[in-house]
C-alpha cells in the first residue's frame, strides 16, 4: 500500500484527501495551516482539511512554518512514499521535497505554465479567461515549476466566480489525481517539462488590487468582482464609506457620464458609469459594518441617501 503525507488547507483540498482515503491509500499524516481567528468575533477555527482529517482519525500536523519545524522532523520519520499537496498555503523547503521515496506531487488549480502562484483561480477570472483547469505536477524547489504529469481543462462561464470554480476544480483535481497517481507510483508516467516561455504568475491578491477602478469597462470590473468573490471581495467607496461589491450585471446601456458616476438610482436598481461609456448594475453589496444585502434592500434602507449624479471611487 502506498504511504502518503497529505498537505492542504481550504475546502478545495478536502475532496482530494477523501478521494485518497476512499481509494485505499494509507495517509500517514495530514499537514495543514494552524487554527486561525475567523469572522468579526475572531473565533479560533480549524481549517476544513483539519476537520476532515479528524473525522478519519488521522494524525494532524499544523506548523506555523514548515521549514525547520518539529513537524518536518516528524514527516521525515514517517518515511512516506509520496507527498501530495493541494492548496497547502506554504512554500515547501527542499529538505521536505527530498523526503518521499517516489516524489512530491502537487494538485494545482491552473493549466500550467499559466498562473503559477497562490491565486490562480482568481486571476483566471479577473483576466477574462474562458477556461482553466487542474495540473498534476512534480514539485521542485522553484514554485509551481515542476514537470507536468497530467492536465484537464474546464470552461469558465459568465456566471462563475471563485467560489463556484473552486468547487468544480476540486472535483476535477480529485478525479485527475486518482487517475494519475497509480501511474506515477508504478513508474510508467514521466513528467513533461513546462514551456518557460509561456509562464504567467498569480501572486496573492493585495489590498490595493481589491479597489475597483471605474475607468475600466463594465466587463473588466465585473470580472474583478467575480474573481474576488467570495474572497477577498472587490470594493468601492461612496462619500467615505466602503461598499464591498458582491454581484453585478453588465448592462447593454451606453453613457457619456464620467466613470464612477451614479447614472440611475431607483427603488430596485443602482447603475454606475464605467470606462468606455459602459454601464454596470450593482446587484448585491455589503456596506461597511453591515450585512450582505440585495441592492433593493440597500436602497430602501441605509442607501436611501444615494443620489444620481454623485460618484463612487
């Protein structure tokens, strides 16, 4: 039986871990991020992967930093055949990559060499890609630069956001890993080097990138909103108050109003001028300090003072 150390953190990783268990692989340990404070009340919360691992009575390791940690010593002592990572969230040191007898394998949520880095799904949507996918790859010292064992692509629809794509890609990643791993273990599948001339990067989203630039077209802004929902969430400001924009619709309208100008404010609609004369309709938002709400609830409540002709920024 192939012995595995699994490394992952978010909900994306859970079906992949459970798929390995269902297929009979021996998971020696699960490595995930430490428990963190979550929400306004800062409640200390376990990662989704930790919760799944505990349900299966698996050994859970939670290093603040894997490099030079006691947990790394433990992994060495376990002597796994394979390390499988799926959105673990930390850079793996070379010492760890040398531990498994067969190799270290990553389930990466992009079609490498495009979108190396920590936010591949976000950037694929933000950049208006029509498809993305999953890559099963060997791990080397350089981030997401190892050879490719297998890939599978899926479309990105106009209705998709980061949340829906993570769900879809998690399922694809599980099936692709389970189809690929036996061949890697048997030595019948060798990785194909990535084309370095085609490399693009997707670093973690910064706070500055969350701000909506109304000089961009409605399509570009809507891609940003979808590419940051449900996290970290794009936002704009109105008279000094932040609005997190959760959902929007690209309209067919054209306007000569300056980008950022509120061109329609009714009981049921809020439309804002965007770049190149385009118009974006806000459907759901979350004002600072308040709950998420539909635009109708907002305009009939705390948004009653919003007026046409005023600007967001």
